[in-house]
DNA sequence: TAGTGGTCTAGACCACCGC
DNA sequence: CGGTGGTCTAGACCACTAC
C-alpha cells in the first residue's frame, strides 16, 4: 500500500476496511486474537501507528476489544438490544441485564407503507420483509415488535432462518446477509394499548405502553431496518447506557 | 512538562485537564479559536501529537470543534436536552428541533429520598436542592420535571439564578457552579398520569405519559443531578440522535 | 524474559483556508 | 502564499501479561 494509486481515502480508513473484510471472511472468529499491531502493519505495508488508528475506530465501534499485554480480540456480536445502546433492565435494584427471549409470530413478504418507505429510503410499495415477534423476559411476555426490512438486502429471509438463529436478528443480518448494523435512531412515545396489543401483551386495553420506533443503519448511514416495539413497562424500564 | 514528577496519568490526559481548566477560567470563549496545535504543544512542553490526542477527546466530547485549515474552536455549551443526546422533535415530518421553554414552579431545599440518595451517591436525608418545572413547546405545555441536586455542589442555587439563566440548567451548572455534565443515563417507562401530573399537563387522569428518569454525571462518573420528567407524547416523540 | 498494547516524540507531507 | 488541521512514518520507552 506504500505507493498505491492516487489516494482517495486515508490509509487508516483503507486498513479499517481491509480488517472488516478479513473479519467478514471469517479469518478471525469471536474472541480470537488478531495478529499484533506490528504484524498487521507489515501485512498492509503501513506503519504501526496507522494500524493503531484503524484499530482505534473498530474498538470504539465495539467490533474489537483490546487487552494490554495480551492483544486485540474480536468482540462478540452484540444482540439487538445491546447494539441499540438499550437494555431491558429491572426497574428497582437488580441492575443485571436479563436475557430477552423472542418468539416469532409472523414472517412474510409485504410492501412498504408510506412511513416505512421514507425511513428506509425506498419507494412506496417496494418489496419488504415483515416480521412480527413477541418478546419474553423470564418467561413473561413484556413486549412485541414489528420489523420491516428492505426486500433487496434480505432476499432469502424466512421463518426457518430466524428460528435457526435463536432470534438474534442483528447477528443474523450480519452473518447471513452481510449487513452490519452500526447505529440506530429511536423515537419514544407513551401510548394506550390497542386491542391487538393488549391481547398479545396480556394487559388491559388502553393501559400505557412504551412505543419505540427504531431505524437501524449500516455503514455510510444506509438504513437497513425499521422497527416498532410496544413495551409493557409495569415491571421493567427501557434504559439507556 | 518534559520531566515532571513521577507520572500518574498519561501526558495527553494532563494536557486535556489543563485545557479544560483554561476553558473554565474563561481564557477562550464560545466560538473563539484556540492557539494552533504547535503553539499549545510549546506552551505545555509536549509534542504536537500529544496535544492532538487531548484535542481529539475534547472534540468527541463536543467541548471543541475543528475546521481544517482554520483552527480549533470552543463549542457552544449544549442545553440540557441536547447534552442528554435527546431532543423533543415533531413526530411526523418536521425534523427541525424545536425550542423548549421551561417555567420554574419550585426551587427549595429538601432532603434526599431513598431513590435519589442511591442515584446521587449521598446518604439518605442529605441536603439537596429540589426544582420543579413545566416545559413548553411552542407555548403548549408538554412536559414537567422534578430535578434534584446535591446540596454541597450547588450551594447558592435559587429561583433567581435559574430565571436569570433563562432556564438552561446544564449551562448554569457549568458557568456558575463549575459542574460540567459529561454523560447521562436514562430509564424510560410509560405511565398513567396521576392527578397532579394530569392537571399540570392538561391531560386526562390515567392517560399515558412518558416517564424519563435521568442521572447526569460529571467527569469521573460523579453523579451530579437526578431528574424525573413526565412527557406528553400525543403530539411529539422523545427521540434519540 | 519476551511479546503485547499504550504513550510520546520529531519530522514529513498533504488538503484546505484566507489573504 | 503561509498557516491551519489531517495523515503518516520510524523509532523510542513504558506497563502489563504470560511463561
């Protein structure tokens, strides 16, 4: 890379991309240690400082983590709640993060509504995949959500693939479709439960639900998922970290 | 700083602290340009790269901003909604951020409740300052909040000071009490309006409100403010950015 | 002790800005 | 054109980890 063709992006950005490609190709798996900064520098024909700057960014994006004296490692791909920077946590005391168990209700082809098409940057009526789920915490139903994905990016997605993956959607997007969620945006509202939601969540119609509308973005701010969740916050809070 | 006493923190961290002190002392004001990286390096007797690393952190913390070819500048201190990473925004269409107008209802001395004392890391019953406000958006009441501050950090705080400052609390903490909010954590719930809240917000008792419990932290994760807001999300959403 | 990440330096060149 | 931030290098030393 010493004297490559007229440089467009900075070297460390190019190194970062090469590292991401190597990661996606499976060269290093979860919790594997990467070659040392000097070895990577030799491989990419740049200086150690340049590799370090690329690694810095991947660490802040939580793709890698470092341990002084040991090395640089591949981070576990975070599940969808973590990736959003949010977790469902006990409202009083218990700060431990509890595991969310999703149950798939629906997975079907559909066409983008007005709201979804704007959020995903596709034309209205464009083919999308529609997913409906129920989310349990310690066996108790406590949220439901509708997920809408652009059809072109998620071509072969079906119920079987989702169930196989145990319901961790963002990991599925990444591993099977090569779509890595980098950032999310959310809008939050308090809404009275409609009859459908009340029935599914086992609450009275009209009781307050936390309604979260989320758009997930991959690299270069490309929107890749629209999602609306209804959460019963009687026992738990939706918390930022 | 070349050969200072046995080094505890890295040089760039020390430089960062010196820069923050200079900022708090008013050496440079909002949108002022700082000396160049080389001038700062000479002043602190470190290399330009070390100054740059200190500036990098202050830029990511939004204390400074840079313009290539021009210089490094002092950022405007963000108001409390921005600093939290949240803004109240129109739910449909209009993405422009609207200005929140706070109205002070109460400012009094009180004692820390159990919940507040845990969040602020003070003993139960410790002296605190209690503030109650009404928040308007375009003249319409749309939220209320209770703010609790540790009494030792905010000794002379009273209604007059809050009103003088136009209600921007985080800027007041910073400018008058030297407390710079760096990070916040929030827990969100949907709750039925109690009679007090319903009356103040002009909604029916029991109608859904978004309840946000926030703890704000200064440097070194020191908690400096506890706050609970009730938000009417009929017309607007509480949105992350 | 050897190898890793973490810090720091001095100097170079580039891209952008304003005169 | 000179001055600024932005990138890149080569080499040094430190702190931590493992053996």
